[in-house]
C-alpha cells in the first residue's frame, strides 16, 4: 500500500508530543512491513525539505499565516479575527499548507491507498482526496481546553471543535487507542463505528531499567496532574529522589504559569533538594533517565493512551497511574502497576507508601509491565492490526 500520514508533529524537528511519537512509530512500523510511506509534517525553518529516515519519506513544510484579506477596508475584519479566533487561524493556515502539499505530492505519487490524520488540530480540514481516509483520535481540543482550564474566546472554542468534528466525520475509518476516548467521541460527535487499536511502540529500543529513582515524564501542565504528584510526594518521610522531565505548558486559573505554580509547591514543602525539574530532553537522553529509575508516576486528570507511560513500561519500570481515560487499558492493577483514584493526592500517597514498603514488588511489577508492552503494544503487533483495518 501507499500510505500518507499527516502530522504537524514528527520527531526530531517537531516532536512536541504524543501525536508526533505515534506518527513516527506507526510510519516506521508500516514501512518495515513493506509499504511505501510518506509523512507531511511541519518544519522549524523557512523552507520545505524532503527527508528519508528509516524508509519513511518525510515532507517538511511551513504553514505561514492564514491569508486574511489585506485591503484597508477589511482592517476591522482582520482585527476581529485576531481577537476572537486566533487559534483557529493557526489551524486554518496549517490545513491550507497541508492541502497544497498534498496536491503537489499527488503529481509525484499519483495515488495513496490510505491517508491518515489526527483529529486534534483538524490538520486535514481542507483535504480533498479520493483515497481512503483514516482519522486517528488522540485528544480533541475541547478536552484539552477543559482539563487545562485554558482561557480562549468562545468563538475560537466553537470553531476548533467544529473543524475537528468535521475532519473525523469525513473519514472512512476512525480509530482510537483507548476505549474511553472512543466512547467519548462516539457520544459527543455522534460517530458510529470507532476501531480501538492501541498505540505502537518499538519495544526493542528500550533496555531494561536498573535504577532506584522515581520519575515523571511528559508536559508540565495542569491536566497531567503534577500538582497532585507533588502533594502526595511531600507527605512521605524519606522517599527516593523525584525527577520531572518535560516542557511547561499553560497557566492556572489566576493566570500564573503552571510551571511557576509547581515550583512554588516544591518550595512550600522544602523539596528543592529532592525534586528536580528538567525542561525537556532529546528522546535518546530521556531513555537514559528512564534507565536510572524504578517507578514512574502519571497522575493525570484524564489521559488517552500516553507514550510517556508506554515508554516507562517498555523500560521495565513500575507505573503508578490514575484510573481514568486509557490507563485501565494499559495497566492491569496490581499486575504491572498500580491504578489510583484520579485527582486524589491521598490515593497516590497510599500507593507510594505501599511501594516503599515492598521494594521486591517494584521489581516484579516492572518486569510484568515490560512483558505486557512487548506482548500487546509492540510496533510489529500493532502495525499488523492496523494493516488489517486499512485493508478491510
């Protein structure tokens, strides 16, 4: 098959989060199965580039600005747009760039059997194709907006939700990594069949960890529940050192940056010598930090099927996660990790205390987590499932 993935995120240049990680894993996994794979992705420099990495052809493009009418007469219109739909304009600009690059690419490739795109960001909003379209659910913007308590104009919220809903309804196939997100989207957007296929991960790239530290990886933002993690950790008498690795994002309700809020919590509980914040590292370096750890914590308020947790499990760490979203699909409680009540630092504290009292259990749960990921979520197995969905 000839397969095209559309994703503004794609490591390393634009590897900002889980969408980029998923796209890289699925693209390279499908290429390894003999398919011709292309990716339309973003670029950080002011020129388009074509790269070939691990048998995947990556077309990196810039989006520029959405072309609002520039005539002096339309100045009030432009001003209103910049005020009330700023984020929508960014998405429209990227969707326009994707449409143009897709049309150019068709002159070379002639036809794609599959075109897959994420629902978040409505990247395929202007796409006009005869190919089979696959919408992959990650986390729609209305959920991110709600959980991170983002302050955005109502019209911006509505238009982004409309754009994402439209791209999903245009698809021939809709897939989701978690049962929870599939159910949410089915009910909210009135989507019929949604195939649940987990996120893939190349497990052979993650050696078994042998450390003793505690770790969190992912964005430092409200919906990830870092404040809950600090509150629970502060209640322990002599815990292992805790490392937080991730880029900061968003504010709390009073306008203070969430990163500043977390740093103040650390100071409040005198944890400066126990908690280390590292503002994002390259992926290969992240693996080294996982190797030095024994337990990973993911106390999200809600989460789909996060790669941060998959990577920790693939490295043989015990994972402690909230019992919401896709985590119950990933973690069998008391077998390969612990599920705790979402948004409850008391529940998380009890899990931490339990693991401190049973060091041998930490090793056992970590090994079980590694086996579970290798058995169910390895790229070779997930790509085989996705291939059948594409061909059906």
